[in-house]
C-alpha cells in the first residue's frame, strides 16, 4: 500500500510539474487608453481619436482613418484601402502619416 501511495504521489507531482511547465507567460497586449494631449500614446484619427499604449499587437477595426501618429512609439500597422488587399507600413518614433487619402481601414496595430 505504501508503494502504491508513493507512485500516486510522484505521478501527481509529475503532472503538476508538467502543467507548470506548460503554463503560458502573459502576452504583451496593447491597451486602448483614454487620450491625453502630450502623453505620447500612438494615435489613430477618424471621426474620433483612438489612443494606444504598451508594447504588443492587437486586432482592431478602425474605419475611415485619415491620420496616424506614432508619437513615443515605433509601430507597424496593417490596413486596407476600400476592398483592396491588406498592406502594412511602419512608423518610427515621432513619425506621422497625415492626410491619408483615400482613407483607410486599420485592421492590426503593433507597438514595438
């Protein structure tokens, strides 16, 4: 009986260790934050101003975009014009993409 208990205990310990080894680390996630002038957040403009902070990548769907400001971040955005294919561009810290015409739909954003 003692041998069986020891086997069960070691099996349980191995299973617990295995689960600990498979536990994912928290993903870096962009936060959609309240816009504040001078805060340095990445900003995307359409009928309103959308602001993002922290490194990571996020799926978004922001239509009718006419301006993007990287501010204190290096960013990559994935976008499309109308029903066309997806394209991507990078903006480095303090770069702006202004007067976007025709306007675009931003589908993904990554802050590096």
